[in-house]
C-alpha cells in the first residue's frame, strides 16, 4: 500500500511531513502563494468542507503566470505532502514532470485524520452503510465539487491519480462519481488485504510490513515516525517477539486500530470482504481508468491485476485499460532502466509517463490528441519487449505443467512412479529468511533495499536443508510464459498446520557469455505463500490431518516472461519466509497471532511427486514472438 513507507512515500507522492503539519487557514482566506524554487508552479493551502462539516486540507499547485483554463489533477493520500517534495516532483526532472510541463492544476489532499485534515483516519475506510454516511468516495465527490466551483481558471474537468494508497483512493473515486470526474489512473492499488496485498497473502500474515506500517501511521495522525527496532537485523528482533497480539500495547503504549483488526479477524470474514476494492467499485465501468501494475511490486501486484480483471466484466464501453511494466511498487515514477541487476532495455518509467500517462490525461481532460492506447501494454521480461495487446492474458497458449521428480529434477513429463517424496524439517525457531541476513529495518534506511528484494538472487536459499529445489535441464529453446501460474502441491506434515511457499525462478547459465553478476543467478519470476489451515476454506480454517498427503493449489499470479535457451527453470518449496511472513506454529491454534511459545514446534514436511500425487507448476506456454 506504500512504497517503503517513509522513504518510498516521499518518492511516490513527493513528500511526507516528518513533524506536525503546518497550520492552514480556511479556504475563504487563503494565504499568499508560495513560489517554489524548482518547478514553474506556485502553491496555495486550502481547507475543503465535506458534507458532514469536516474540513480536509489540500495544496493547490498551479502554473505560474498561466492564462486560460486548465483541468484539475487530484491525488489523495494519508502519507502527507511537503511543499519541497511536491515542488521537486513537478519539476522537469521529477516523477510528475511530464504532466507538469503540459500544465494542469494539481491538488494534493490529506485524507481524513491525516496531517492537516480534520476527522478520524480509518485505514481503507469501507463504503458508507447509510445514506447520510461518509467514505472516501463521498469525500472525493465533495472535494471535486468544491474545487470546480472555487478554483479560478479550471475547465470543469477533473482527473484523479495516485500510487499505492493513492491508487486505491483513485479507484474508489469511481463510486458514484462526480460529473466532473472524467478520468482516473489507479496505480498499484490494493484489492484484497487478506488474499494477496499488503497485510496478508492467502491468510498468511505479512508481519514485517504490517508492523512497520501500523507503528509509523497510527501512533500519531500528524506524523510518520519510523519505529525504532534498536537493532540492524529485523530477523532477530521479530524472532524474540512471542506475543504478537499484544505487540502494539507492549511496544507502543496503546492499541493501534489496524493491528487490533488483524488480531480480531484472523479469518476471511466480512471485515475483509467488505474492504475489497472491487466490492466497492461499480459493476459497470463509467469512468475511464488506466490501471497500472509492476511485475515485481513487493506490496501490491495482486491488487491492480485483480481490479482490472474484475472491472473487465462490466466494461461494456471500453473504458478499462491496463499497463504492466518491469517495476517494483511505484517504480514507473523513476527512470526505470534497471531493476536490481537486471537491465530493462531502456528508461521504461520515463516511457510510460511520456507515452502513456500524459496522453491519457491530455485526451480525457483537454480533448487533445487521440487515445492510441491498446487494451493492455504489457512488458515481457527476458526479452525486454513491450507488447500491445487486445486483452490480458493475450494468447490462449498451451497449458503445460512442469512436474517435480526425484533427485531435484523438473520436466514437462508427468511422473510415472507410484512413489516419490522429499522431506525436510521446518523449525519455527530457525525460519527461512526472505532475504540474506542481516535483514535491515524495512523501508526506513536506503541500504535496506526493501523495494528490490524480489530481485535478490534466490540461489543461496537452496543451500538450506529446509528448502527443496528442483530444476530443468538447460533449455533447448526459449520457453515463453504469458498468463496465470499455479502451483499444484501434494504435501503432508507431521503437525496440524503448515505454510507452503513456492517460488518459480529463472536460472541463468554460469558460462562466460553471461554477465558476471548474473552467472548462476536464480531470478524470481513468480512466488507466493499459502497458509495450510485455509486449504478448504478461508472462512473456516481447519487443522491438517498429520501424515496425510493433501492437495494445495497456490496462485502464483501471472507473468509475461521468456526463459531463454540455455537457462534452466527452477522451483523452490519451503515452509517459512521470515519475517516477511509470521511464523506458523505448525500446531493448529484458533488464532496464530495469539499463539504461545509452547505452540511453536518443529515438524517434518513432505512434498510428493508420483503418479498419484503429481506435484507441478501449471503455466500458459506460448510460441516465442519473433
């Protein structure tokens, strides 16, 4: 939901106020404009009244000396905006420099209860349940209504944009939209926090991220202060936390609303279902929406892809569009020539902003140019090619399965033997780290590189005894994958609960033709975790029967990737991913966040690969486009 919280929020939305928000005057008596030093824009603070009397703070930035009417571009966020950061973002070299150069009236608004805005902050506030209620959709409507009526020089057309939480507020702006809302771009928006976005994946709690987010955002509505771990290795710090349910009261001095929601809703109940973005958005698409996702988004990849797919069902007018690029969370706001050690063939972020985002708003808000926008722009990794597609997934390729075999072998041939399994001991006292140690405090220090952990080499983890590994022979020809990927795992445990983590990797050759820093590297293409207790139902978890081989279908989401000739395809399976994911006690308890130290026990897990239990990775394999 945020790109690395403090540091990355600054990059995404120009600024986070480190201390208290400056006092602002009511809109009736705006202060004098502040002339920025880098951009050609000037700023004004306003307070915008909502239907319930609450005033929301916003900064209005307009091009200096411009004569004539301009459309309004608005973004809404809980992360705060400093004038210096906005000024940098609107400069020629900034993340919104292309839009700024074309001239719009920009509005940056703090949502309820955050920084300069009045009211109560509610994380991902659900839709109102009464006619006179409020939610983010009504606040957006009221803000647009005030802006078009009170800002001089606007042309009556408004676009809403944003990344992460701002992408979510852009998505819900389409709920009962104001007539002046003509276009949105919802970028890296979460969709379902229990199934696949920031806080949980398939019921497994994203401990490190959730704690860092809650402790920074909910301790004080006027600040964004990083939690002091008191150590450089978050792995050790989290390993010592035995009472997760009470962490907020114990370490922050009081209950944090979101943390207690995590504790109170361990299963997929109405709390989670009602907060799904697609549950909020209208069934019929009425406002043009450019949905943007990054293949290696470490926070919200599931969100934009699922929102796009769900909105397609009601897109009778052809207003729902998709861009998927080679980016981490919000990476398209940067230059985008590289992700980790991987060259991307050019400045992909700059290309997106110039060739896609700017023409999008010029067309819908200014009536300039034509919309040369395919249904989907999709970046194919491995070949570093952009594809113009009439839909996503684009091709009904041949569905093929890569099967696990003895001795770590992986092939498209189904197993013929009646027996076959590999086992390992999963010990909660020594969980598999999600990256090389030391795992620095996420988000808070540049050297932690939280934004690029998916680019980390996965090869070192195969040296652990609690990570199973399979690989193909070197490929005789390119293998191109485009579409959904699913792991079909047959597995057992001696315990009564278990997590299953599956990674699909591209293994680079070790020869002299391969760049030195990529030789033997295992590049993660798809991944996810599944909490075993939810095998039959997310709503009603159940203990696993010890020793019984059960089938787990794990959504690894989608990819557009070319495994090159001479590379190998690899699969890793493990049962912990710490502290990205909290530890599973491996003994069934009703609520893992309330598990006691004695509940955590080492167990033996087995993955089967036989004729009766053919564990595999299913993916759509298509001919390589020449």
